C-alpha cells in the first residue's frame, strides 16, 4: 500500500535537516560514539558526517559574530552568574557591558573550537532542529538538565570560564533555528555529502503500517 503524498510543507518538517558538531572537548573525552548513539536511538538519521580540525576562518563564519544581537546575548548568558553570586563583573572582567563581554567570549570561542578535531554532522528527522537542541541541553552546563548531552557529561559556568578567559566547555554544538541550520549545513557540507537511505525502523516510527 502506498502512503499518501504529504504536503511539501509537512514533508519539510518530517525530513528537516539540522547541523550539529561534537566540539574538541567531546572528541578528546571519547564521547563521539555516545553522542551519536543518543542521536540515532532517538530516531534521527545521520545523513552526513566528517571529522576535521576547523580553522579560525571557518569558526568566524560558523558563529554569527557580526550579528550584534547574538554577541549581546553571549554577554548576557554569562552576566546572570555574576549577579547570582553578587560579584561585580567590572572587577573580574573589566566591564559590565554585555556587548563588550559578548565580544570577549566570541574571541575565546575561536580558540576553543580550533583546539582539536571536531565531528560535524547533518541530521535529518521530524523537527530535527528542536530535537537536537533538546538532546544537547542548555548552553550553560550547570543549567543543562540531566539526560541531555551537556547535562550528563559537562560541568562549567561562565562565572569561572569568563574569568579564566576561555569559552564554556559544553561538548556539543547544535543549530538553534532554521536560518542557522541552513547556513551551517551549507558552510560545512556540500549537497553531494548528504546521503539518502532508509532506516529499517522508519516504517514503524513514521508511517501508518505498524
Ligand atoms: P549554544 O551553543 O547553546 O547555541 P550560544 O549562545 O550560541 O549557545 O553560544 C555559543 C557557545 O559559546 C556556547 O556553546 C559556549 O561554548 C560558548 N558560550 C556561551 N556563553 C558563554 C559565556 O558566557 N562564557 C563563555 N562561553 C560561552
Ligand atoms: Mg548558538
């Protein structure tokens, strides 16, 4: 029996593509297999995969560093911890300006992301962007729920990382939204890199034939 052809807008949700990356600390801690296992057992499909060492130019393109709102948000993410512990960011970081802090953090990210090999992937599946973000967990490891990649395997805080002049070590990157996903997939992979295949559990998970 053939399945009814889905409206293309629904098909796009069903086979959404997202980009994710195991960062250098994830690779060096031997978590490549564990992270891919979590993605695959959730029912998501790896359609492109490579290990490489990224250079500075690639990382500067990967993160939207010229987007002031993204830089400001990066500054904000860390400031909460200083507030929580009643610490004056001016004393420790030389400024309390979120844009300036965001810019400092963005620079530390370049060093972190080029510090060793990374594993880049394109993942396909139903609402894959949100699914992979859920598997990743919160950016800040101390806030990431148990059961998530960041929550289970990392421990870090901007209160420490920012003062030490390094990025938060949180093992894993995942595109946040459709625009980021499209840009990142195109930055790291060509069309020809993306494979098409059927997983044996697809019929059970995603069709009416049980
Ligand atoms: P995301 O990785 O969850 O999407 P972003 O805000 O896009 O979070 O930040 C990119 C990366 O920058 C984070 O994964 C983390 O490694 C690092 N980072 C974010 N906020 C801070 C911070 O306050 N201090 C140091 N590094 C940070
Ligand atoms: Mg992000």
